[in-house]
């Protein structure tokens, strides 16, 4: 019986999303090589996608059996489940009263909720200002433009990638880089100067400027600074809006509240640092923004089910009823991990995060890489006081030591390391070669990211055992990396 429930849970974890969620390999893993079942690997891939943890999987087996969840959701109270999850998210983060929560089957879909939240503010639509397109999800460039990003939605509705979502108001898109060609992060002031320019351009064109903030990019950047956001709010008031891309979920409860009280919509996923299986997401919409949400357009009915949107939003009744069993169990796994993590004492979290940071930086030294710094040069003197969530991810530039490993080479190394049972985050495009031989090519990186369930596990060990566990994992990563290096790079 237990075996049958386990098989059912693994199947549920692979349905109710777009085509990225389905098993793509003979071993049952998806395109990101993450599995819908627990397995023994050395995995620090929370910046891309997780395997489900054994505790979360055991919890889901009980959850599915208790609630009678089946693929067709017949007789299941989907709306009741999501209502309870809203209460749990609010409690876990200590959200300001009146915060609305909308759910989605992926972080990429959350962009549509952000666009909806600020629709109707200007006669010519929205001008969406995206920070660091290479350091957010690739599909987000399309969804932030109000376009479909996949061949089908989570409702199973076929779509044409790159075509506009019907009845979303017109969206123009611009992008502001967060790093220069050498890979150094721009100062917050530089980012804000670019935002000023985009705001003025949008307002003159009769458009509403929607500004993206990154809180935990693919390399851990947090930009712009909160005081710079405050200055923009002071100058422009409610003629501009903010959406915070915190989809990595590397964000503390106080930071979440700080954005919400400023009227920013905060986007999070359960499948990165939170440690849940891919794909699930939720948008936190502050009271003052939720009160002005325009009626949902017909295109939203191709992407979301009724229960996934806040009940008080106009037009929600036009969305299809029913449930998404896959999203339900993925969200449950993510909240299980979130609640376990939030129950930890902050000093225990700080202790194990520092152990991870030290171990990962020692690994960077061993493999002859360079750490991609997750903050601008001007902030380096305050590095010790940077938010703790920035220390849960280490990005390694592999292009040094005369190796000249580019993005494709790093991808090949990452895939080869999996043959040794080691999974790291996918390479990210954050710097380019400058010399004549490799001019224009993107430098190769790997990302070593810890997750909430891993930190919970480490916090339960003695300090010595936690340190030894991390040292063993980093040694295994180093061995796998060296075995995967092409002969010319050794």
C-alpha cells in the first residue's frame, strides 16, 4: 500500500504544469534532472531545481492519503486547500494584514499576476522594466512582456510561444543590466539612474512604469537598495509600481514585509531555496494594490484556475473551476519545508549558513575558480552585514587558471558531474571574456546552492558533524568536477 501511494505521489508531482515538468529522461527526472522521488545524491542545485526531500515525500504520502487526492481531483476541496495554504504562508512570513496571495504553477507564470495587479493604471498600458534578464528565469522575458512562454499552459491549453496573452493590456518591455561585461555588479545608484530614464520615457508615452527589483538573482544579487526604492516612491508616488522578483525564495520575513508595506508585489517559488519540487509559485499582493486590481481578462482563464486567485478579485468567477492536483501537492511540499525552516532559531540558521559559506568558498579555492561576488563593489566594505540569504548561494567563475571555460563548456561539465551523482545549479550568464581569442563568449559558471531542507538537516546535527557533512559533500563535488574537466582544461 505504501509503495502504491509513493508511486501516486511521484506521478502527481509531474502533472499540472507546462511541458518543463514532465519526465524527460529514462530515470524519471525532468529537463532540469530533478526527480519527483527522494534519492541519494550530492545535490546543491537549489538555484535551479530540487529533488524532493525524504521528509517532504513522506509527508506528501500522508497528505495524499488523508485528503484522497487523485489526478482528477474529484471530490477534493481545492479552494479549501489553497485557502488553508494562504493562512499558512501568512503565518510563516508574518505578512502584513490584508495581503492577498495568488498561486501559480511556476515562477514564470507569476509575471502575469504582477501585470494584472497594476493593469488599468495608464491609458497606453504598462512599461515593464526588467532587471538582469540573464539572472532571472529565461521564460520570464516572455511572460513579463505579457506573452505565452511555453507550448501549453498549466491548464493543458495549447498556446503559441511568444504570442500575447489575450486581454492583458499592452505591455512594452525594457531591460536594465545588473552586471558589466567583466561580471561586476553595478552600484544601486547606476540601476536607479536607468530606472529614472525608463520611468520618464514611459510616463511621456502614457504608460505605467512597472519596476522590477531583484532580491536574490541567479547569483544572489539584491538590487536596488531599499533607500533608493524609497527615493523613487517619494518622487513618483503611485504613478509607478514595483514587483520584487524573489523567486529564488532567498529572502527573510522582514525583507518580505519591507517590500509589501511599500506597495510592491513580491513573487516567490517553492522550488528553489525553499526546497520543494518544481514547479510552484505564489505572489504576495499588498492590500493597497489588491484594492485596485482591474477585472481579470479572458487570457487569465487560459493560465489560472479560479481558486488560485484571491476570491475578492473582479472577474475571478470567469476562471475555470476545478483543481490542480499536481500544484496542490507541490505547494504542500514547499510549505512543509518552509514551516520546518521558519521554526529554527535564527542563531542556528546563521551558524549553519556560515558553515556552508566557508565550505563552499574552500571548494572554490580547490577547483581553481573565482567567486562571482553577489554585491556591487561599493558595498564590499559592508560585506559582513549583507543579508544572510546572500550567503546561501556561491557562484563560481570557471574561466580562470588559463582554462577559458565558456558557458557551453560549463554546461558540459555540469552534465558530466551528474554521472558521479553530483548536481549543481545550471551555469548562468553573468560575465563575458574580454580577450581577443574568446571575445564575446560568455564565461562558464557553476552554482553551489544550499536549500531550506538541507539547512534544517544541518541544524539538527552537532556543529562538528555539520561541518564534517559539508566537508564531505564539497570533497565529492570537487572530485566530480576534476573528473569532468576536459583534458585541455586540467
